[in-house]
C-alpha cells in the first residue's frame, strides 16, 4: 500500500479538549493512523503526525481542519510561534511507494476543499507552490494572522491559491504543501536573558541568512528560556549533529553555553543513530551493527527490496556493486526454485520429479547463502576502508601495510565466494531449462543470465581489490584472479546452454 505522512500544525497547545478533538477527527478516518501528538503551551501550538493511504490522507486532514475551524479563535490566540491560521500548516510527505507528485496533488485537493467547504483561504507552499515566492513557508506566513488580515485584501501578491481575498474571521488562512521529511529541532541556551544571543545564533545558522542551507531558524523565549527553534528540511545533506555543533559554536562565540535540545514530533531513526555514532566517534557505523535491525530482517524474511534499493541509491559506498551482484545471484536462484516448483508433480515430467525436488532444495540453499553475502560484501569493503584509515605514522607503517594487504585479500575472497555460488546457480538454471517445465523455459533462461551477471559483477570486485595489492600479496592475488576467470567462463557456458534450450523450446511452440 502506498502511504503518505501528514504533519498538520494547529494553533492550540493549551486546551486538552480541543487537542483531543482534533486528534480524534484524524484517528476516526478509516485508513489514517495517528503516530504522535506534540503540544507546546508556550508556542501555543500542537503538531500531529499521522500516516494514511492516498485515499484517506485528504479526508483525515480535512476532518482535523474542520474541528480546528470550529474550536480555535485566532482573534484571542497568543503564542510564541508564528501562525496565520487555526490550522496553520498542512504538509504532505511521501513515504515508501508514494511520489512527491502524488503529495502535490493531495495538497491541491485539500486546498480546494478547505476553501470551498470551510471558507478558509489556502496558500500552496514548498513543492506544491504555484510560484517561487511561495516556496518558503516563512514568506507565506509573513505578517502572521494580524498582518495578513489586511494584506490579503489589498496586496495582489497575497492573493490565495484557493478561496476569497478575505481571511476566515476566526480560523484565518492555511498553508498547504508537499515536502520531503522535516525534523523540528530546538536547542536551548539557558535563561531568557540570552534571547538576543538565540536570535543571533538563529540568524547565523539559517539558510536564508547565509548559514546552513537546509536549516530554518528563529530565536524565541519559551518557558523563561532562550530557544533556537529550527526546522531541518534535509537531514541527509545537513545532519542533526552538524546543526547542534554549529549552534553550540555560535553560542559559545557569544559566551553562552547550550543546555539541552529537543525534537518536536517524530524523527527518522537514521538521524539519531548518526548523531550518536558521531558523538562517540564510532568508525564504520551502519544500521547492520544493530541487534534490532538484524531481528527485524530475520522476522520479515530479509530486507525489503525497496529499502535495499534505497540504501544502494544513497551517497554511501555500501552496499555497492558486490552486494548487488550477490543479490542478483539470489534472484536467479529464486527463479530456479520457481521453475522447479512448476515442474514437480506434473505427469509430463514424472521422470525428473525427484531430480527437480533436489534442484529446488539446492536452489533454496544457494539463495540463502547469496543473500547473506549481500551484507558480507559490504562489511568486507568497510574493513578495507578502516585499514586505509589507519595512522600513516612511520612508526606504524609496517602494521598499516599488513592490515591493508589482509583487508584487500579478504575483500577479494568474499566476491569470489559470490562467483562460486553464482556458477552453481547457473548450472541449476541450465538444467531446469533443459529438463524442466517447457512453459517456464524463458524463466530458467533469465535465471541463468542473472547468475552469469552476478558472476561477472563478483569477478570485477575480485579484480579491483587485487590490483591494489603490494608485492607481498601479489602471488596470492594471482591465484585468486585465475580462479575468478575460470568461474566466469563456466558461468557463461551454462548461460549459453540455457539460452539455446530456450531458443529450441520457442522454435517448437
């Protein structure tokens, strides 16, 4: 199921009854699930995080907006956080299986409905914006409720995307948009007397002032303390720990110490894990080091394909080509299992029934072994990186050289094992192409071709590691290289045999 995250912000942080009514409106919508409710009395604001199907996202957000319109009066509202509406902002964020374009469509659908049915003018912002001047939420919210009340009537630049040029008397206007995941993060600088420093720090770090490009920030007083309130709009390019370090350094330049920080709403676990690893200077950290990650993968039958592809696509060098080669080999083995299963029990193929049962069992075992090599290959590469990162101090030169040699040989043997298993998959694929269910012969051929590709990819990874060996490691490297080329030739022979079997079968159909 395609899911979307929605994080509406409401101008109410003090009345539990109103907050509960808004939450219940969302939770009562079929297909919507509330994940978190964060309220701040000083900001006089509540942030609700929910996920929903594409069909339920707009009805759930609209139900919440309706309650807010009925229960919140901005003419009597006072809080630290800027706002233009009872429902101040409604962003849609794509999750796995959902595109940004779909979220933009949801923003437009909700905007049109809110204007028509609730009488609330709507401004589209971020990726849903109809003009560059409305991409930045701060620009949309400039002047807040009080200033916009007059500006919307007289300034053509403030004409809403949906609705009349008149604020709702008590509910104001709403900004609705589509954006990537955002982390709401606050850092405190102690007593409220440091508010001027908080404002200077916010100015120094926010992208619009020449600071960190993917950070928006304000300095404000909250509960008698000075706060640097921030939105981190891209934590991959500007991670949380980097933001904290810059805030800390800027505050220190003014003679002020950071006291604590907080996250409002939810945060991807990657963000906090990276911050923790950075804090303790943990080298080579990855989620695969976590017990819970392993347990989740085992319980789910392995890592989901979409999540695996996402990890490959990011800027990290692992998992890389070696891991993909192992994964491709595992897919080939899975296809062999399928063809075997389509052959077993068929009267036409009774003579090979026992053989196909053994092939299915062998293919299953190979699939599991190749799946394990996906992570082992990534780990082997990390070992090489760690070896090269060792100190270049002349006193430790010999130890570093030995560590690099051993790491390179280890990193060569892992893909060599992938190549060996891929050859076995190719052999099984050739066998089922020749003797298995003729209706699935092309599937068997694809299995053989994937096994060949896996072998080729693995051999490339063997070779790239061997070329970096020193003279002492070269003899061992030559043996491994010769073995790799032999395996590749064998895999190709099996693949050509499977192709020939497919051509023969198609010629008789």
